[in-house]
C-alpha cells in the first residue's frame, strides 16, 4: 500500500467512528433513533425510538 491509500483509509475510518460514537452518545442521552424529532406520533416506530422514561 502507498501513503495516499493509507491516509484515505484513516479518514474514512475516522468518519465512521465519529458517526457510530455520535449515535451511541445520543442513545445514552435518551434521544431517539429516528429523524422525526421529539414528536413523531405519525412515525411507524413511535413507540420504539422515544420510549417513556421510568420513574
């Protein structure tokens, strides 16, 4: 392998790790997994992506 191939591979890996890390952080903070926002009543997965908090 040559240097440009390694650099591009590292950049792609960095972007992938950033996307997965953001997704994990959002999940831990209780944010939903859909793009509907907080009010997704018409969303097909409304009950799964925004579960009610346990008290």
